[in-house]
C-alpha cells in the first residue's frame, strides 16, 4: 500500500500502489500532497526522527534551558548539529548578523528561513548531482529541458555510456523515485534507456531549474565550516533592495565571525550574459573581488582562472569553490 500524508493539516490515509508518486489534493484542506510508498516513507521518517532526537540531546547537553530554540538564541556550533537534517539554521540568531550588515548599508533584505531548513531531501539529491556532475548532469539537464517544454515524460539514453556510468545514472534515477522527485521510474535494460515521469510540484520544478546548485553549494559550505570549526552566519535565496528601488536576489550570502561578507552566485550553461550585472552588483554591495564569487558548474579550472583575471569578480567551479572560500576566510 501507499501512504497519503498532508503536510498542512496532517490528514493521513492508505491508498493503492498505483498512486505512488502522484500529487493530489488533500480531501480535507485541498493542499497538494505527493503520495509515497509506505515503506520508503516510514524509513525516511525513522531516519529523521533518530537524527533529530540525537541532535536535540546533543544540544541540550550544552544548554540549561530552552534558549537554543528561541528566536534570539545564542549562536550554535556547526559541530553540534546534523547539518544534513536540521532546522536549527532557521532560528533568528543565524540571520541577525546578516540583517544588521545590510541594515548598516541601508539595504532592505527579505530572508526566508525555509531556504536553510535541511530536514527535506533537497540537499541529499543536490549533493549527488554536484559531487558527480560530469556524469549526472545529463539527467538533471534533460529533466530541466523537458519540464520547461511543458512535457512530463523523460527518456535518458544510455547506449553510448560505459557500464560504470550506466550504474551511476540508473542508481541516481532510482533515488529520484525513492525520494519522490519523479513520479515514475523504469529502466529498459534491453534498449539501455531510462524512462521517467516528472512531478509537477513547483518546488520540484524549481529544484531542477537550478535551485539544486544552491543546495549543493550551501551544504558543501556547511561541511567546510564544520570541518574548520568556524561558525559564520549564512543564508540562501535572499531578496535585497537598494535605495532607489533596484532589487536583486542573492543565491548565497555568508558573513564570517570577523564580519567579512561573501556572496556566491551559482550558474551553469550560459552565464556570460550576466557578467555585467554581477560586476554592478559587487560595486553596489561594496565588497572585494575575492568576496563576490560566481560558481559555474562544469567550468574548467583554466577558464575559471582566466575569467577571474579578466573581470573584477571571482570565478570558480564546483570543485574549486571551497578552496577559494578557505583563502577568503
């Protein structure tokens, strides 16, 4: 059997397996909800419960009250939390230094705490794509292309791929199905082709349209912060408005403990048309060249170094990003 569980009102019921992966309206509140395989749903729920319970216990060991979950709580340590499965970053103490930095420059800022909530599966899938970009970008690019065309069926041709790449791609597509990023998955082994049926949920469409790069970069940064035992303030997908009404969205913004700002924009494919915009944005923010970073997925190291020499912004790729951040911090 499959399970329907509404994230808005909590309504829950069992349905037939034919509905797995489909998005339907809740009969009580009409919220659009995706139907999951019962076993997969329960396994994910248990994993999250164990991780969050451990996180809560670890945090309580260093706290005498409930201040850790208060909006005005003291700053936490990245070593104390499960960065892959936490909502602690949504608390006010993470955003306060960033809000103050923009306020001092008379720049309006709109922060959405949900963008740094890692309790969902977006970060897990983004890490799979980013860490294996040379192989898995064929899947993410094809999904993006098909969904933007308004279609729902994707075919991934594997006839020209080697055995190792086929294994990686089929395993990844199966995980997309297990985590309900696609509604249906079928591997036609004889013809070496994968058939996917896409989800129509806006957040899933946005993810494949490029948000996955922000999630990947965000989690890689958290991994680096934890490893280096540093605790900068960080956020994702913020809206800013300069005096005079000029507005922009920043993919990622970091403020170190020494109040050093770092802005990171994530790109793939055709990005050159936006270079002038980013040059202007860096000047408006009044931050140094090495603090305004364009991370272009798939860009060669030689291209990144050459373009950094040409322009007053820094270019990196998905593999050299953290190395550059380390030099700034």
